């Protein structure tokens, strides 16, 4: 219930931004699909839909959900961004839409028909491009048509036209490895578009590119979309980049990861294209999304959010993949900013992706060193002390903070109760396995090892895979 | 999109194309003539494989050195046919194992065991069947010889294809299903190219190892009579029998020429060509180069052939749509699947039980099950030889290999030489070694170790060189800078650095040594025959006497030894190597 309320409020906020925007907007929404081979669909018709979609992977004693109960409609004429941090199941959701993996329960339907195999109405653009290195650019683009049994001449003509559209004519006989990353992804787009899918699925298509190349490609694609030259009726974009989502999407679906992937909020973005960041409306949407993603819907600033013991457990407070160096760097930066900084601003100035920045934010939060306060990240007293301290003192402050972290505390207390002062990593992995997948458990243990070593709380011996109390602690 | 960018790119693309076409006006002639000569030779030499044959009248070899070119061509043809068969087999077997969860459970352990069965064991067990297949013609013998060579080549190639298919990048699998590739397209557009490099390199290694079995496969004992097919192997065998060192010299020379020529004309171009299947983002700096490949690429008419070929593959691809589309059912019926597993498991178990019971019954009737006792004990003796060989070869060749590999100049000179040495069939040198043994009074029981080592040791040297070459320069500079030298340098730096490569070489060397024991523990030269105590000699003698139960028992026991040695020693070392000592972390 609270969830729906949250979604509602954020929608309202975005709508306000839109109202301001519409005052000086000249044309329509810019997303009318004007030309498409299939004429039996009207704008607004549902192309893809999911009902109660659950995906889980087998754990040691029960299935661990990565995606729980997702209801989502993709309508004709819209670009939908699935926005979330790593582990929120957004790529899993995209693959479910593509019919590449099977849902554990619930269903995905294309035009009302439940999928039984690969979705016939979609084509995918991959994060890693997934070009076949032994085929030329043209052969790569033709592959999908060849699979459909299109004759050779027609195939070649269609492929050349698609390459022309993405600005790659003249490159048809090149091999992918001769191209730069941006051009390779253009081939990826041409390959997906040439089969004229009704819904184009994009899995973080720009995240393997450098910032400028990504921007350039994004702009070119949005031009094609706005001109109605896209042979698709709708598109789904998976991304962890808020600005990318706001730049491209008509609708942003935010996926949260605790305890498993689900829709936490939805934003409509009724701004016209081309959208420019730095404009007030654009930034308003970005800030609203940011606030949802950092989980700080209120404007109340907690001075020290260190939770009462027992509130955070290893089940609900996973260790983020944050290095001590990274967190120390961020804390130091906040200290120079007089203890607080706007998150979206910070990310942009540092040229950091959310996937890089947010784990550090989570880490500082878990340690009780910083708290998210509206759009801002604010350093706590302990955090300020940590940031200002010399190497030795920083370690002591960190050790005190690390004791707030459920997994670290669990390891230390377990080791103290163990007669030999050593415990196998498998013990903790089993404990974590009740709540997390094997991969997540391993990642968290790696972070815990890193933090514990730095704090000199315990040591870890890689060969027998054992934790041991640090000499000072023993 | 901006127009200026587009047109500029188009021009540079066209320029790149036109430079490729220029130059080499005579190349078309050379390449064309070469192809015609090869075709002519295949027809001429191939005609000799099907002549009438009656087991009662043994075939012999004419040891006139003038026959050697023809013999070499016949041997080469056999190798080529075996290689082609191995490739087809590898793709089919590897594909089946990688695609079917059920078949995988049977095929992969089976491969592990097949790899451990001594090659010569296959020959003696299957030859009668092949002769029955082509009555009254030498084709049966040819087929048996080719099959023996095939068994020396196929297993690791099949394993390479399987492993490459299992390690297929996830997004390529998704791509195939997302674009609804046909199964045929998936095999030829994704899986086969993805496995091409491991397949080519394993094929090259296989062929190198298979030369060793030429002598044994070309001189086959059928119903007590020795039959010899024309070939370099049987020529060498006859020369050894006659005790003619001069003719042995000719055979050795032919062999060296053949190995070098095959490397230059076939493997080098093939490995260079296979570079295009590398799944990497950037162009490699140290790519394989080949003069022959450059020549073929410079010629025009392969391109015209390619155009005709494309029309043909298009047809085949269209016809192969009947194999269906690469898709995975999203909702597998768990009950049906479990029932299928059950039926499959039961069928496999039943087949195995029936086979095992009838085999044991056969052995029981012929000789009693005590037949396994002797080979078990003899296996320990041969095991001692194998272990001694590995230890000595390690102590000798690891330092040498590191010394060579750390210097790019030395490595450039030594690597092709070692490659030829590793391919060279060591049994051609046995007579020379035997002559030394007789002179120096070294017994064959100890000398056998040296004979086995003649073939097996090179794998250790070769891989150690490769390992030393892969040591990053900055690591070496850091060690120099810290003044790490002497034993400490070896213990802390060099040995751990080459360890993973060494283990790979060690596995191959130990497998090769077991295989070699069959020919190295019984050696004949002229009138002299020396026989060592060991499992190899046991199998060799049983084969010579057509004592089928003993051959079976010997081969089975040897396979068990090889599997145990791999499981208990090599696989653990391999795991240690990948976990602790992999440099590419």
C-alpha cells in the first residue's frame, strides 16, 4: 500500500514538472508512431504485458526470488525505461519479455498471447553488442533475416538500408573488430531494427561505450525515433543511468532490489524531444527519480541514522560492492563540500555511473558515516571523523562503524565464540544462502573480507578459506 | 546522422578494398597449379588403396628407397582421411554432448576413458571387423589403419569442440534464440566458428601425435600373418626388421620432410586463417602469419569460387530448415522430463550391464577372470617407468625450457624445432637406441624409459617454453629490481609462473608415455629382440599372438591405470594450477 502511495506521489511530482514544461512546448509528445507495417494496432494498445511475474533461482533450501510479482504493460508508441541498480532484476525482466528465460510463475504475453518460446515480436540490442566477429557487418545485420528465410537479394537490400539509417553505409564489408565501440553498437541496432520488431529491447546499450560516444549514439537514435523512422512501435530500455532514462523514455519504471526485484515507482516523462539536461524540468525529473532510488522520500534529515541493533540483519541489509578506498574517497569529498552534496550533481561532476556511486553511498550509510537526506548525501559525525582522520585513526573509526554492519558483526561475534578463533567461509556462506543467491553471497563475503581486513577485526586465509580473529581481537 | 561523417567513412572503406586486389599477377597460376597437382596426386595415390587382397598371401613392403615418395603419399593420404573423419566426428560428438543434457552424462565420461585407451589396443581389436567389411580388397586393411590413426586424433578434438560449445558466450546463445536462428544456422554461424580455433590447434596436436602410430597401423597382424600396407611407417618397419641402418636413415629423412612440409603447407596457413574466428574486440598484435595463406588470399579465383559456394550454402541452409528453429520451451513439463531421464538412464544402465556381463562371460569361458592378475602387476612396473620418465624429463627440460622461453630470440629458433621433434615418430629412432643399448650393456628394462621418453618428453619442454614466454616482462623486471635470484628466484617466481603450462605438458607426456610403452617395451632390430617386463610388452605380445582375451585385459588394465593417474595426480595439479598459479588473474 505504501508502495502504491509512493508511486502515486512521484507520479504527481513528475506531472508538475510536465505542466511547467507544456507551457513552452510547441509540438505534441513527439512520440506518435506515424508509419509502421502493422496497421492493426493503435497508439496506446498493449503490445507486451506481464502479470504477477516471478523469477527465482534455486537456492540451497528454497528458491531465491530475483524478481517478484511484476505487473507491467508496454504500449504502442512509448519508450519505457527499466531503471534500477545492479541486482534489481532489470536485465532479467528484459529477458523475460524477450522470451529468452522462463518465468517461475506468472506470465509474459505478446498481444495477449502467452509466450512459449522466444518472443516473435521483439529484437534485442545487447550491452556487449554480441556481434559475431567472424561475419562482416553486413552478414551480421542479415543474420536475423536469413533466419526468417528471406531471399539473398532482399536480405542484402534491407541490410544496406538499415546500415544506411544508422550511419554506417560503406562499412558493410568491414569486420566488427575493425570498428570502434560506438560503430559496433550501431551495427547492433541495425541488426535488431532490420527485422522490424514491434518492440525493440535494449539491454544497457550505451553502458559499454564512453560517455561522449554514448551520448552521440543516443541523440542519433532519438532523432530517428522522433522522425518516425524507427521501424518499431515501442521500445524498452534497461539502464542504471538516470539521465539516460530521462533523456529517452516516456515512462520510467524504477525497480528496487530489497529484498528482490519489484517495481518501486513509475514516472511519466512528458517532455518533448530533444531533451536537454540542465533545464529545470529535466533536472526536476532526475532529482525525483534519484530520491526514489536512494530510498529517501522524506525531507527529514536524520543526524545519525545508525539503526538500533536488531533492526538491520544480514537478511535485509546486504553489503554493497563498495571498496574501503572508494568510500574513503567519497567521505573526503563530502567533507570538502562542508559535509553534504547533491547526489545527482555529485555523480555528474565525478563522471560516475549510478552503479559506481550508489554502492559507495550504501556503504557509508551501513557504516553510519553518511545518510541520504532528500537530494543530498550528508556526512554524519562519525563520517566526518573518518574523513578527517589519519590512517591509523581512520582504521579505528572504521572498525567502530563496521561493527554496525550485520554481516561484519556476525563474523566477529561468531569468531569470538569459536574455540579456535577460526571459522570456514562456507559457514557464513550457508547462513547467507538462506536469503541470497550464491553469487550475491560470495560478493557480500568478499566485501566483508575487505572491510574486516581493513578494520583489523579479522583476517581471511584464502587457501583453507577460513576467517580468523585478528591478533588484537583474539 | 551527419552526412559528412558518412561519406568520409565510405571512401576509406572502398580504398581498403581496392588495395587488397592489387599485385601478384602470377599468383593465380601458382595457386591453381598447386590445387590441380594435389587433386591429381589424391586420385593417383588413392587408386592404390583398393587392390585385391587375400589374408593367406601376406603383403610385404618393397624397401627400395625409390618407393619412398609414393609410400609417403600413401601415409599422408591415410593421415588426411583420418583427420577429416576426426573433424566430422569431433563436431558431431561435441555438438551432441553440448546440446543434450542426457547424452552429455554418457558421452563425456566415455570420452575420458576413450582418451585413456592405448591407441594400438583399438587396432588389434577392430582389424578383423574392417577386413570383413571389404572382402577380397586391401580397403579393409586401409580402413583399419585409418581407424587406428583416427583413434589417435579424435578424442581431444571432440573434447575441444564440446568445451568451446559449453563456454559459448551467453549473449551469443541469447542472440541466436532472439533472432530465431535455425538450428543449422546456429551450428555453422555460431557454434562451429566459436570452436574453430581450439579445433584447429587440437587437430594440429593430434596429427603431431598420430605420426607415432604410422608404423604400427601400417603393419598389421591379421590371423597370425603380418600384412604391410605401402607407407613410410611400414617401410621403416621393414627396414628395422632387415637391420638396414641406411634405409632407416632414408625413412627418417622422408619423415622429417613430410612433417615440415605438412606444417608449412597446411597447419601454418590453417592456424593463420583461423585467427578470424577469435572472439576478441581488437585486432591482435602478434597474429599468426603464413606465407602460403597470403599467397592463396592474393589469388583471385578463390573469391569467385566463394561466390559460387555462397549460392550453394544458401540452398543447403534453406534445405536444413527442416532441422527446426533454435528455441527453448519456456515451460518444460517437469514430469515428462523426469520420465525421459528415467527411461534414458535405465536404457544406458541396461546396455552397460548386458555388455559387461557378456564380456566377462567371454573372458571367463576363454581364460578365466584371473587373466586380469598379470597385467595388474605388470602395470605397476610400467607405472614406475612412466613416473621415472616424468621426473627425469621435468628435472631436465623445465630449466632448459625456462632458459629458452625467457629469451624471445632463443624461443623463436627453438619452438619450431621442438614442434618437429614432438611430432617426429620416436619409434623410427628405436633401432639407433637399441644399437646403443647393446653396445653399452644397458638393459631394456631401464632403456625402455629412454625409448618412451624419446616421444613423450617434448611435450614438457614445449609447454614450459610457452609458459616462460607468457611471463609478463614487468614481473621479471620487478624480480630483477628486487635482486631475487638463485634458488629463491626459481622457487618464488619461475616455477609458479610456468606451473600451469607445465601441468598441461605433463598430462600429455604421461598419456604419451603409456601409449609408447606398447612399442617401447619390445624392440626388434635385425635379428635382435629385447623384451622388457611391463604392461606394454604384455599387450604387444598378446597382439602378436592374436590372443584376444589378453589384449582385452591388458588394454582395460592400462586404461584403468591412465584414468587413475589422471584423476589422482594430474587433475589435482591442474586445479591447483588454475586456482593458485594462473597469471591471467
